[in-house]
C-alpha cells in the first residue's frame, strides 16, 4: 500500500469531516439564534479526542468520523400531566418505557429558567429552520463544489477534432475494441488522408457546431461522397471523402444498434470546457433526480450489496457505497498513475460533492431519527395550529414526536444494519474505480 493511497484516504476523511462539521453548524447557528440552549457540538462519535467549552456549549471532535451531532435541551416534551414536584408512576409496557426514558433524558439538562429555551417549545417554523439547516448546508456545499468543478475546471466535452485514439480501420460494432489487423479495411477518413488533430468545421458546406452535430450529419447522410472542411495546423482545407454504411451503436443508447448509418471512422477529442452558472444548476438538478431515484431503489440496491458481500457477485458501480468504500476510492484516485493532477482534483471534488448531495437528500427523508422526521413534525404542528386558528379553536399542544419513538428505534436499527453491511462489503468487495 503506497503512501499516496493512504494520503488519499486521509484527504477524503478530512473532507468528509469538514462536511459533517458544516452540517452541524447548519443546525447550531439557527438553534442559538432562536434561543435554544445547545450543550454540545460534536464532530464524530465515540470517545472524545478533543473538546473545549465556550460559553454554555462544549465543542469537540470524537474518534469515529462517521457523523456528528449537536445536543439541544428539551428535544422531547414531558409526559402530559406530569408534575415535576412529584414521583411518576413507572410504566410497565416496553414501548411506553422506552418513551418515558427518552422523555427523562430530554429533561435532564433543563435547568430552572430554561423553560423558554427548550427545543420543543419553539415556534413550528423555528423548529423547521433549525432542523433544515443541516441538510441545506450539505446541499449548498454540494452546489459550491460542483460550481468549482464545472466553472473552474470545466467538463470534458467531445469536440470534432480527430482523436489520437481513432482507429484507422473498420472494426464491426459487434466486436470489442482491438488493434487493426492487416485484413481490416481502412476507414473512409484514413482513405481521404485525415490526420490526428484535424478539426472538422464543415460537412458538405454546412457548418459543424459540435461533435453531436457532426455525428448526426454523418449518420443521416449514409454511404456516398461528401466534402468535409477541416482545419489542419491552422490552415483550412477541404477533403473529398466517400462515406460507407455501417451498423453502429445508437447515440442515445449504446446497447441499441442502428443499421446502415453513414460512417466516417473518426473519434472526438475531449476538451475541458468551463460551464456557466446555469449549467451548474442544470447539472445538479439532473444529479438530484438520479439520487432521488436511487433512494427509491435503495432496498433493491442493498440486496445487490448483500450478494456482493456474501456471494461474490460483482459490485454495482451505481449502487450505494459507505464511508469506508468512499475512503478507498479517495486512496485509489490519489495513487493512480493514469490520472493527471488536474483529473485527480476534479474526481475528488465530484466525489465529495456527490456525497454531500446524497447526505443532504437522505437527511430530508421525513422519518425519525433523520432531520426530515423533525421537519415533518414541525410542519404538522404548523398545519394543526393554522387549522385551529381558522376554525377558532384553542391552540393545540406541541407535536409530541416521542409517540413515534418505537418506530424511530426500529428505523435506527435498520440504518445501523445497512451501514454495517456497507462497511463489510466495502472491505471484502469494494467498488474499484480502475475495475
């Protein structure tokens, strides 16, 4: 294992911890702004590596960098009818016992004078803002990282410039990419004397605007003679080319074969093109839709992870990956000899941005213990109070999310099992970028 591989893992973990820290700041700032007493701000779980108390809040870093939290007092309301000056009856039901214990823990740090500083007593819209702050911070961070990637570095864009990887012979579409053989016929481009680096500018007098435009013009023309304008070493010239017909993979679906389309036999050169802010919005919007679809298919995807972990099946590159797997990707990226420094930075930015997007969207799922569960509770409370005002009824009490704690614990166990499965799969059968 090279030091570059280890360094890549460390760099990714540091980026992940920074993302977690910013997520928790997204909760911390509005909580303090609305007067909630926050006793802890922690990045990580487990034992405390370092901490320092400033004012009423302890700030620290823990040893396991797989998450973080802020501790707000009074997350759950006391049990209705409880008199704090008297002993309570013990609950014998297992679920009710869990709920009562959680209520007790939530009230432990509430001191005299803190009555208006507990979370559950805040206005519904303040609760929504506090709990939305973390996921929104991840989404904003993802957008910033994508903006740096697209607007600063650019995206690889195919240009109508003959690539050095272009084959000089005709290889049927049903055969894998291979070196040319003496029996292979030359491509129309090779016959016409087209060279690597030639820029295609016109097709039968019509201006070429992009590689997609070039491909469509060639395919729709079919077999026959054409005049192709090129620029070679800064000098314009025209080549007489006789296209042939071939069966080629479809542009929109490489698995589908188009019959007897025009064929020239050149490949594009990828050039990094910086994008506009609007392109960043479109890129992130498209990726958001794909992430949302992946979340809907998560149960099915986790079956694939199970099969990869215990049955040796090939790991789905589009499937879920845990922190361990992402860290290994970071190591593989930095240690790769096939990538330039520019490409390594770009892949790192894309990986970290993608993780922030996924974390932000996952936390918005309206189920406890995720942030989305608390957001849903705040919105429900606002809806109940609005209805009461319209119907001229007494103001309802705060939404008591403690009532769904049994479901919360069950979901938390499922999430722990899923996280454990991902860690195991990432160790025994990881997704490899070079695979």
